[in-house]
C-alpha cells in the first residue's frame, strides 16, 4: 500500500476525550474515528488489525471443530422473553419496533437465537457434538461508553455455542475451546493468561476468562509465584492462615472510642496492629433466611469479596448492603462501632478472622469498642467462610508459592452453561436411549475489537504502538529519503516494494512528499514492526537501513539481501503455549 | 469438512413460504434459515458461499485502488437530517432511540457517514483521489420482505464511495470501479451484464447497473443483437422509426364506437391494425407548467415508459396519473374515448406516434373515435419525445442490430453522485488553486448476499444448485459407498480426503452412515461441483468415479490420479471479460 493512496489520518495531538492510552493511540494512529458516543468507524489501519485478529480467531476456532454461521444483528424480542433475559439485561439490550410495530433487539449476544436454531435443526444425538460460532457485530447500549473500542456500544465479537448430549461431552467441547483460545492469543504474540472466573448468576459449572496483561487493565488477576495457577481476584480462594489461632493473652475490655470511626482511626489512636482489628459489614439476608440482615466479618486490612459473599446461602443475591437506618434498627448502633460481641444478628466470619486472637471490634454501642476479644471465651464463633479477596503474599490456593496480583484486560470468556438455556427453550434431541434429552451447552466469546485495544495497552511506547507481527496492519514500512528528488532512491524503493509484495509481505510504502521526520514519526505511531530506510548516503555503501520498532536500532543491510533479511526478522508465531488451569 | 461434524441441514420438502427457486433451494440446501420476516441466519454452507463472494469483491475492489474501512451499523439520525434523506427514505430507514433518547438509524447505506468522515479527515487535493469502501451489514425495513435473501431486511452489502477533486477524476474513479465490477462477476463465473441505468432522483450524471441474467429476474434489460449495447429497459432509447411518415390516404371520419373501451376492442371490432391506434394518457403537469394536466401519446402496441415521462419538464415528478374525474373535467370525455384531435390539453407524442398516418384515436366525446387522422392536416403535431419503452425488434439505439429483451437480477450499481452530498454536507478540500473545492463523489454497491441468490437463479436444475467453482461452498464432495462396512473404502476415502486437503482443496467428505442415494441427493442439492464416488466395485478395477454436478456423467479415474484429475477439472477463472457500455 502506498501512503499516497491510503487514508493514513495520523494526528499529532492527543484528543482530549481519550482517557486511556489505547484509545489515544488508536485515534492518533488513524485506526478509528468516533461517529457518536460508543460508535466508531474503523479506518483502514484499524480494520487491517481487526481483520488479522478475526482471521486468527477463525482459523483456530475452525481447527477446534466449530462451524461458522452468521446470525442477524437484529433479533426478535420475543426470543429474549422466552429465556427471561429481556428483563435481566435491562436497558443495555437496545429494543425497538419495526414499521409493523413488531419488537426487536440489537444483538448483544446470541444464546437465544442459536438455541432456537439448534432445537429446530438438530434432532438426534448422532448429530452431536456441535459447536456453532459467528464473528459478528454486537451492540450493548452501555450507560457510559468509554475507553474507545474497549467499551464501545457497537463492537465485533466472536461468539461460539457448543451443544452436547451430556456433561462429558460439554467438558470435552470446553477443553477444546480452552485450547483454541490459548492458540489464538499465542499466535497474536500477546502476553495473556487464562484465569479461573466466576460462573456468576447463570450458575454454570466452569468458566475461564482470558486476560491480556496490562497495567491499565480493569481486572485484577491473582497468580501463584510458583505454579500456573491464575484466577480472577473475584474467584481466587483465600486460604485459612497456616498458623493455628493463638491462645488468649488479654482480657476483653470496653473502651471509649468516640473519635474512632474507621479502622484507620482505631489503628492510629490506639496503636493497634491492623491485623488485630475487624470490619463488620451488614448485608441483606436471603429471603429464605431467618432474619433481615447478616453480618460479615473480615480483618481490618482485608476487603470483603462481594462475589464470594453473594454466594453464601444466607445472603441475598444480588448483594445489597444494609443502610445505616437498617443497621441501627437491628443492632442499636451505627457503622464505626459494630462488632461480633453481643450482636443480635447472625454473623459469618472470614477464615482469617476465625484465626484471630486478642483483637478489637466495635461494641455495638456508638463510640465504644471492645479490645482483647477472643473467640469462644467472649463470643461464640459461628459460621466461617472464605469471604475476602486475596492480597499479595497470601498462600496460593494451589498449594505452591504465594499470591501475586497483576492487572489484566478481559478479551475472552469461556463458560459451561449446562442446561440453563436449553431447558428454558426446550432444546433437546433424541438420545441413544430413545428419549428426549436436553442438551448441555457451553458458550465462548472473544471480544475481537477489544483485543485491538488490549494489544495496544500491552505494546506501546511514548512514540506510538508496537504491533506484534501477527496483528500488525503492515509488517514492513519503506521510508525513502527525499525520493521526490532522487531518482536512485525512488527506483530502489519501488523495487523493494515490488519485491516484498511479490513475496507476500504487507508493506506500507511511504511515497508522500514529506520530510523524513514526519514519515518516521507516522510509521512509529502506526506501529509498523519493521522499517527499511532508503537513502542516498547508505546506498553509496550498498546498504539500506533496517530498524525494528521495538528497539529502534539501525542496522545496515546489503541492498540485495534486504528481502531475505526481513523474512528472518519476522517474528515466528509462538509454538509453545502457556496453559493455566 | 466431514458431514458428521457439520451442520448440513438439508430438507427434503420445499418450504411453503418460499416463492422463488433460489429461496426454496437456499432453504432446502441448508444455506439459510428464517429468524423473522426478512431476517435470515446464514448456516455454514450459505456462509461459505457468502464469504467467497465477499473475498472476490474485496480483492478486486482493493485492486482497483479502493481502501477498506468499517462503519457502524448504528448511525446517528442527525446525519440523515443533514442531507434531508431522513424524509426521503421514509419508514425503510429504521429509526430508534437509545437509552438516553438520542435518535439513531440502522444503516441502509452510508453516504452520510462517509462524507462526514472525509470532510474531517481530508483537507487537500493532494490526498485525492480517495475511494473508501466497506463490506458491512445493512438494514432496510422493507414493507414486504420477500424472495429470501433477495429482498431481505438485513443483508450484506459492499458499498464504496469515491472522492475526487473534479469531474475528470470522478470519471476515472467510476471507470476503475466499472472495470473492477466486471472482474468480480467474471471471476464468480456468472453470466451478467453491465447496463446503462437511470440516474433517478439524485440526478447524477452516469449510472450502470450490473445484472445477473436469469429468467426469474425482476428487471428487463434491452440488448443489441449486434453490439455490446445493454440498458435497463427503463433507460433504453426508443429511436424514431427509420421510415418517414407516409402521406395521408384517408379522410378523417367520426365513428360511433360505443363498445370500444380499449385498444384491443377497437382493433377487434373495426379490423384496425394496432399500429394505427393511439393511447392517450393523462398525467399531472409540473407545477411550473401552464395547465393542470399533460397528455402523453403512445402507439397502441407500445407502453408508456414512466421513467422517461417523468423526466419531461412539463410533467410532475414523481409521475402521477390523472384520475377519471380530473380527465373528464379537463377534456369532457373519459378514458376509452380520448385522443389528440380537438384536445384542449397540451400533448406530447412519442416518436413512433409522430411517424403515424391514417390512424385512429378517441374523439374526446364518450363513445366516439376519429379514424383516418393525419398529423398537421387534422391536428397539429406539437412536441415529440421518446416516452415509450423499447420492444423486441426495435432498432438498437447504438445504431447496430435490433433490440432483444432479457430478464436480469440487479446485483450491483455504480453511480456518479457529483456534488449532491458533498455540497449539502460541505465536504470540500483545498484545491490546487488554494480555494475550497467541493468534492465530486461516486457511489458503488454490490449486494453481496443477493449475489448468492442470483447465482442460484441462474445455476440450478431440478436436483438442486449447480455452483460455479469460484463460489461453491465446497469444490469437491467425497461420497464413499458403505464406508461403515468396508474398511477398504474407508481407507481410500480418508486418504483422498487428506490428500485433497493437503492440496488446499475445499472438500466435503460425506462420512455419515447414510444410504448412497441420500448422500448423492444431498450433495446435488447443496450443489458441490465435483464429486468423487468411492466404492468396492470400482476399486476392484483400480478406479474411483468422478462426476461433475452439471452433466452428472460418471467417469472412471485411476485412483492414483484422482487429485491431478480434479485439479484439471476445476473451472479456471475467466480471463476474458464482457464489457458493455
């Protein structure tokens, strides 16, 4: 491609409304333009990356045995009512009526459509397993679209749906997709992790997220320092402390603490180690539980993990914190003075809390705390559960090493749905036993357009994007110096361009009448991995200059050998794969 | 692909609601399934064809110098108001509001979006010419979606938009796209014609439609028997008869014709040649014209061409026929007795009418006609124009041969828009003279999903689809006979499958436990062009059987030579191109 015939559309200035680096660079590098809030036009350079990602996804998902289909963007609303998701999705599901007043929705995902297809098309276990996927435009009417294509309203997603006759089949389909996802992100040259994820409200039996690691990531992932273990911090189990609870050494005393409203106040004013303090949080109880509220106890230096808490049978889902009024009505005191001693509300203690001795907590009287509390002597320890988030240094739940936290951007998610949708939509086939058998489903998504942004978050420097070869919009940039004045440079550049094209290499040939500095900074901003600089001075020595985007070091290469040199320089696709469980 | 791992989804019965053959076959061959009125899910076989067409389009449009982008399906409604097309499109433009009550539309086309992009991104004539395109989902809320994907609501379209500094540039861009379109349809192996088309209400300066020829086509195309001339029948010029008007031989007489309400009655009751009769039609006059109505005269055996009539300055656009009341008020008589003699309304005569002598027409008195009318002697011939549709046997307007009519399905359209949109949206750049210059635009569409249906309308027989190689879902089908009982057959089939895949051939390997008859009829229905039959009996002779879908003749081929034989049998892409003007 010649820049003169291309829409490069690079920007010198960083647009004001772009908060994250990938959004800024996608705008500056001429990859996208905003059409409206959360709606982006993909300019040529952006689309080239998007299509490369699409193709890698397509190849690997095909290889895993899934079969490609294409479902409409516009879906009949009645299908969403059939599964009850029309309510659950809320206004993110964009609804409208057609000219005949029939209700439709813009597809945010396609479980309903694919399940209705399979229930019509498949009628025998002999046609299974079946995994159908599509790479298609999706729409979610986000209340606050942001971060460019990272959280856009219209986006490109690969969504696959597997159908199996039983759980073993589902497990096999799930494993095949897990493997395919690893291949996809390996091939893209991204540093990523498959992590154990919450199965959430759908109540499936297994789930993994695939995260591209980047400091700017919204999610926190817990890793073991010594094994492959990785889990979303929402999911990572916080083990009980290895050391047993120590014996009591202090008497319990009631202390006036009028100015200690927070753990920090308490620690500061009474010189108390934060590990000797307790936070007491009140949430609404499950409707089948005897009582309005439940108290949750975590150590002062820990955070309640809401996902874990929500799964407790005593606790209402979705999780809802009690208001101060509700707490006062139930306890007789307000936040800042709450604790287990003398509490009339059932409490559940985190495992770390259960291991504490000689600790301090609110006395359930405003402005008072008990110090030197010990379990069973002063207050009976009831139910103990894992309800906190792990922190760095915790022992890893895999049994090896300790927990380390990193930030990640979720780009993929695989999920065992079980019979959740197939039951509601009566999607069954004739089993080997001659009986109707409801199918076991899995669903699998890759945020194709999000991968573009995630790759940039992970691969950039102050001059722009640094694309891995596999997803670069162009592999090679040719930058001729003053070509419009030097016939010799022009000829050499044209010849190299023709030779590389003939060799199947995707080249961006900067044939604009621009100063070399402008050309260099554009090519760096766009992130072309390999650059060849052609100039009179180096040609006098029989060489061109080669520069890799990452290190920027200029290397003299014999003019004749440039094509071969480049081929050697191209990043081979990773063959080894990281595999976390 | 193994059928056992595929979603073949063939149907024995023709679905009731499918009117046209392509719709029937797409359902029966498992290419599409209806999700709702005008909304179809593309099943694997259909999507494979769609993607092949997409890829051919992409390659040739790239080759023509256009650059691919991707615009959102959801477009801000305000852009449609900026060009005034929100009104013009009517309810076909599906409108809705998002959660914040902002108005949007589902994209039926993208002139507005691309023009708003270019006015922001391009600011100098040096960046031109520029041709941007996308292959993207479109939506038109058709009042009566029908014929499957031929007139669906959601469909896949390639839409390109060229931007040039002047008319010469536009002409060059237009020519390049015309050429690219020919290559596209040549490569697909379709019998098609580029035809001159009406430039319609937009008032552009040139337009061609690309039609796939098929008896079931909705459009009629006029060809020359002796040249490349082809035009939409709406557009084809009807020349004046070569012979001059003959001298009068009859006196004009007023005749009672109480039972002659139509031309057919007149011809029958008075033994009058139809070429000696005139139809007089009344339409509303243009608002700048002096008078309410205009009369249009065509010969009894000809049809008024409404597109041509609408272009007359005297006639209101859009064309509107007068009601009987309006005619009576103006003329004093009703339809069946109207004619030029004594007419108080201005009339325009077709060229053929102007060449008539001794003809009959209504006397503008109910139940009476004049016979033996002659121009100028009995009534003054006023304005003469080409207002009829051509018929077979007319002289071709190109000057060579005569007109022949064929039916076609419009699959592409190219159009010189000029400054229509760029002016309204103020899309200009700095010209070489340093002044702001409004850009000359062209727009170019290919109905990608419609091509699938059109190809089937042109290529099928009673057993199913007959795909041209270039767009077939699979190139080769392997049909092993009783493979599940014969290890020898299985081994041979597996080996051939592996060999063909290694050679890069797309193969559908029918490994189901089905009777040969079922397999054959499925492969024929799906339309795989080349089939290899593997059975014990032919293997005894050292051969497999080869069969081409079109003739069905079985040919014995040495087992060892089958891969080479197939490669020779594959249809080479057409190199010569038909080029109509």
